[in-house]
C-alpha cells in the first residue's frame, strides 16, 4: 500500500452504539473488538497489514 494510510480500529470496552454516538464515520469500517476477538486474533490481523516504514531523516 504505497502512498496510502491504513488504520485498523480496535474497539476495547466500547459498544457499536457508543461508537455510533461519538464517531459515526467509524461505524461502517473494519474494526476488531476485544470482546469478540482474542488477543492472538488481533495480533494476527495486525501482522497481515502491509506496513511501510519511512525514514524521517533525509
């Protein structure tokens, strides 16, 4: 994913209704919820994400 940002929200101790109330733009997006996904499942999903490391020094 060169040139694109990727965010994977992780909901912890928050319900879909609470997210809808406070951040409606996040409701239709992919998110992992700690009440329905194990720590290992979340780690596995994070490992699958393409990551581009950029150096801040030029």
